[in-house]
C-alpha cells in the first residue's frame, strides 16, 4: 500500500528533533517517543542525524512521499531555504514552507510565499498562530490577506494545533470555522488534528469540507477513536496520515494505523489518496 507521510522531519533539522545526543532537547525527543507509544529504542531517530540516514529511513519505511515541514515562530525558525535543501533532488520528499507576518511584515510574508513556491519549489505554507508572540487564533484578521493569497494561488495552508500549544486556549478548532467559511476554496490542513479536542475538530470538519485533519502521533492516544469513526463515514476524504517522525517511528505508525479499524477503502485514501489530491499529484 502506498503511503504519504504528511509530517516527517529528520533529526538533523534542529535540536528539537534530536539533532544533538545528550542535550535537553534530545532527551525531550526521547520522552515524547515514549509518551506517544514508541516500541523499541526511544532514540531510534538518531539514524536521521544525517541526510543519508533520513533518506534510508524514508525508503525502508516504504513511503511514496515524506513531507518535511518548515516552521517560523519566535521560538523556532526552520527556514524555507533549509527545507528546500533537504527535499531538492529527492523524488520521495516534499517540502512545506512557512511564514510569520508579525516577524516578516505582511508584504514580506506574501513575497516569501511566492518565493517558497515559485523559486524553491515547495508545496504549501505552514502558519502557527498559537505559537506567536502574542499567541493568536487562526481567525485573527492579521492572517486574512495570507489566506486570500493562498486561496487565489491554489496553495494549501497548513496550521499547527494540538496540546503542545503554549496556551491550550489556542488549541480551539472552533476558531477555524470562520476561516473555512470565508475562504471555501482554500485547502486547510490541521496538523495534530486539534487533539485532544477531537469531537470539536470533527464537528468543524463535518461542516467545512475544505478542512483536513492530520492527527499524526496523536492518532494512537486515548480519545482518537473518533477520527477513525468519522473517516469510516463522512470524513473519508478529509483525514490524512502522518507519523510525526522523529517523535514516532514511521514504520510502526503505519502498522499501528492499519489496526485501528479503518475500512479498506478508507485506508487507501487516508494513507495516500487524499494527500495526492491535496498536492495535485493525482
């Protein structure tokens, strides 16, 4: 079965992903692996401390594509040029760029979107409102020109959600409704699927078909059964697979997902079909 991993980043990308053995961030990556159910060595990700090790991990997991996601927040910047350098020339890798209009200015952020897509060949844009300074919700007016530009150009939007948001109040899927309603042609992808607010996220995605959920590593934690139940019904075209590597093994995540109760025809969409359509790979 073909698999496109929507959230897959190498350890060497940043200390946060385990780049430097022995430091606090590396210990944090090991802790998170244990927290989300990694079996075996919790330092498995050290293999991807080099580009060749990362490629070997992706290939041995049998991925059709691994999506390497950038980030631009006050606390962590994974530059678009860095993401380009990782994915360029490797057919099994796709890159997602990032912008931050507070730090770059609105015109600078819009220009960087065009550069990321047209010059660097990246495949989407990541925003992380809840990690800003100050933290914001995705329906903040600051981002509306960004959404308008992405919709006009047909570029997918990727948003960070989930329990690692510094203030849990900003992990609110209800605030995404206004964005989906105002920009109905904008493809919106919520990383971490707003877990643990699963029912609320499913409810918003029920109403707005342009919202896609990627629960990634949280798919295997308590309360996530709702994603599977919804995918076996109305959400079949809106749920996508992600491993969250380095924080969970790729191959284990694929195997674990196959045991969650997805119908066979839904598994094909979940693992690859929906992602192909999102990125125009069909």
